[in-house]
C-alpha cells in the first residue's frame, strides 16, 4: 500500500478548517485514505474523508503523520495538503 510521511504545516494543526479541506479532497476519491500519527502507532489511523476523525488525531503543527491508500495519487494529494498551512489566507 503506498504511503507517505509528512509534517503538519497548518499553524493550528489538523483542526476544523484544515480537516474540512482535507476531508473534502479525500472525498473526491473512491479509495480509502488513512492518516495516522507516526509517533503513536497504537492510535487508530483516521479516515481522511472524515473531518471529525482527522481532528480527533490531535495532530499539531510539526507533528509527523503518515498518509496511506491503495491509490498513490490520493496519497500525494492528501499529503501535499497536510504539508501546507491551510489556515493561511
């Protein structure tokens, strides 16, 4: 399964606005896309199409997360969004 590790770039971490943007983008794919905390492998990965599950991860700016899916394009798209400061105007 393709995966990519990235650092959360949003100043507020993966909270409301960034989570909504990411979940909307993930919803464009039919494949399951997961986001997991690299430093907490016991934490269940979040379904990237759910903004609530993304927020529940508690990933703050600078946290390393792993994006995985059977769809390599989806992994790149979601990983790219996570790396950005999605709260910047």
